């Protein structure tokens, strides 16, 4: 009889085939917990029975994918990305006459797509000038996106101006503006499949924090799909950790947003809009798109060799590597080291917030959220709003 761990590997392999997920990116304990829950729901006796059921049930594959996916998203996630797009929007409109086609994939529960629409509209583009396709594999996430209602806390850390640009608050629920909602088309697609984007010709594509979770074949297929879907002169926005070999073969980074903005390698790179301030330029260079919640891999990935710490940026990059390998304790330690050198370094603060999602101390989580708010205000050019931060040992 096959062991439970062997059957768990078999289930992970089935997920890899169905969704392109790299089995090493899955958390073994979390996957087992989800399988146990599905067994109870289906009245199946254990992991072996579930693995057999999964082979013959496409519906159960969909249910498992929905359970596995962590909807790690929020409105205007990574301010530098949306600042970059806000500044590029008028140039994009000038370069491409007619309707601008935008893609958000994976779109999760829709916050990114609505943030995109609000950003373009606030940058001066009429709503009729652009349309947004938003693709995801999760049926549950897409249902939330189409409903266009979000809890009050979903915009807790946003300025009143950004809140108003997206929606209105009714009975502790944010309702997205109808005009924005009408410009977005939500659809279920498996981005790991070859040709998943069809013959879509997009001027702007956001595909953040997906490549790191895909197996090599799926990464290659997605890179080719993106290359075929993006028009010459268009822009691709990814997460910093998504800079995989398959993507680098067909896209080149754009400066100053080289950590997340790319163009076709073969095409002439468009000139960048001049930076409005040194603070914004620094933010665009330093800001990183964070990885969705990291897990202990199946099997555990080898730890990366480390050199001596140099500065906050290199320490933060090591923290990201530890997070991707599932070593959250080391990731937190590197974040703290980065913040010792630079207490206002926003990427490290935001990564630590992700690591502390389940921290038992609400007081510490609130203190960290307040520090992030002050750091964001300082990054946006309001240094007077940033109060001195407490020493990190107070958050131990």
C-alpha cells in the first residue's frame, strides 16, 4: 500500500498537470489539511481514496484549485507600480490610437483590475478609451471579482482620494463604480496552457507573482503567450521574483522601473517618462512586487548560499529567497536586519507584514501597519508625515 506522503505527491503532480503548479511550490502540511477537508466533504476515507477520486473528477480538480489558491492581492498593491502606470498612461494613449487593451492575469478577486481602471481614469483617460481583460483559474475568486463588492477593511490603508476613485462605501461594503466595472471583462483561463491568451493584442499586461509558482514547461508556455499577446511598444509588468530565465529570453527591463516593467527584447525600447522627483524615482527602483504567501516546499528546496550582508536591499532580497523556500523564520530575520540598516525601507516592511499575517499579537500587527502607512507617505513625497519609528526590538 502506498504511503500517505506518496499519495500526496501524486495529488501535487495532478495539480501540476491541471494548473501548471510546480510541486515544490506547494506546502505539504497545508495540502494535507486541504485534502483531509475535501475527504470529509466527499465522505472519502483518506488520501489514497481522494487521489483516486481526483483522477476521474474534473469538478474536484476545480474545487482543489480553488482551495489551494491563496488570493494574495489588494487594491493598488505596490504603489510604485501604479505610480509608474499613472505617469505612462498619457504616453500610452498618445502612442496607440483607438481603444487601449489591458490585461490583468492572474486577477485573483479583482482588486488589481479595479485599481488599474481607476489609475488610468484618474490619469486622464476617458473610460471609453480602454478595456481590461481579467483572467484567473479560480472560480471562487472570479465570482468575488464580478460581484464588485469588498469589505470596508479592503481599503483601510488607502487615501480618501484613492478610495473615491474606485468606489463608494455602503453598509461597510465598498461597491465599485459601475463605470469601472463595465470596462472590465472577467473570464476563467488557465494561463499555464500554451496559447492561453489567444490572439489578444494588449498594450499593457500585468502578470505578477505567477511565474515563481509554475513548473518549467508552464513558465515557458506563459512567456511565449505573453510575448505573442503584447503589442510592440507595449509594457509587461511582473513581480520582481518572477524574473525567470524563460521570461528574460523574450523581454528586456525598462528603466527606471527595471524591477517590474518590461518590453519585448526585439523591439526598440520606448523612452521612459522623466521622473517627477528623486523620491519617486527611488521608489520605482527599489519597490518590489511581493511573492504570495510562501510555504514549505515538496520536497524542501535547498537553501541559497549567502554572502556577507551589504545593505537593506540585498538583505531584503535574501528575505524573499528564504520566503520562497519556505523558511519564514530566516525570512523574518533578514527583514529585521534590513530594517535595522534602513528603518523606513518599505519593501522589507511590507514583506514583514505578509510574514506576520498570523502573528498572535494584534498590537504588534497594528504597530507594523502604522509604520508602513508612515513609510508610504514618506515615499509619496510627504516626509513631514513620517514620524520617528520605534526601535525594532520593541516589536520582538
